[in-house]
C-alpha cells in the first residue's frame, strides 16, 4: 500500500497551489558565512506524491555495509547515488556507491531542473537519494565536508513522504580558542544550547545549506519512534572536477 493512503493529508485546503511557490520561505543566517534556506512549499502536494511513488518503486535502492568507529554495520537507511559522467568517485565510511546516470531515471532530471529554477545561480551535478523506511532509520551527526565538494559546498535537500526532524548544531569550539576569548568553559557550554536549530521537513519541502555550513556545523536526522511511513530524501550537491 502506498504511504499516500496511510493518513497523509494536506494541512490546509489548497496546499502548494503552484509549482515553486515560495510562501513561507525562510532564510536563517547562521553567522560566519553560513546560511540555511527553507522552502516548505517547494513543490505542489500532488506533484510531490507523483515523484515519491516513482522513486519508491523505480530507484534501485540498496542498504550497504559501512565502517564507523572501527566496526562494520549496515547503513540505517536505503540509498542510491546519481552523478554526471566524469566526476570523481564518492566514498564515505569505507563505502563507494555505484554512480548511476541521470539518463537512467529521467524524472530525476526534471527534479534537478526544478531545484535549479528555485535557486538561480546554483549548479548541482550529483544526487544522493536516501529512503527511511520507518522511525528506526536515521542519519547520525556529520558534515558533508568531503574535499570533492570544495570549501563552501551548497547542498539542496528535497523531502518526499513522511515528515522528519532535521537538526543542525554548531561544531564545538577548540579549547584554546575558548580560553583566548576570555570565556569560561561553563559559560561556553551554556551558550552552546543556543547554537542549534531544528526543522520539520515536510512532504514537498526544500532545505538548502550554503556557505561555510559544512565547515562549522553538523546535521542529522534522528530516530523517531512514531514514524511508521516512508520518507524519501534527495540531496543535491556539486562535485568539483
């Protein structure tokens, strides 16, 4: 049964009346050249479900073995990698995914075009798809700061299906930098509670991280006890050649 039939309903009477509607768009300045853009109504409700149903059925999902903190484990989500021809290989946690072509899944080119239209001046040539099949699937704290993305990568993330929480937290300051500023470690610890942000990424939304966000911040999608339905996330990045 499609997740669309399991109680997913729009929250207003006319959700996402047109494609690319920026109503509710938010821009958050994280400081020091880091920025987040959140567009809750990036794609119309029904269009987003068409995308979701195609991707859920047609993408060759895999759940690979990865190496984390010296041990092997199964990645806690399904994944697939799409990349333009001639790009360097992607590798993470001891795993190198096979790079499928955009031409293999034409709908992905349409979604990429829509993202480019929503973000004038941006350019993406790779895509990591993740499928969370329930609340026990997650992404732990990390940064997408691999050298192949450059020093200031722009990352655009489209959410389809079940909404999930997306967290950002500032990377800890080095001890010597804290002492040099004249602040006590206790005071810095209390202030660090303010150095985090939470977004509820709903069906059809777009979230963008820009500037030095990957250098200065970690992000995660935590486990969610009551998430019983599937969420598909498309993360677009530009790989430097």
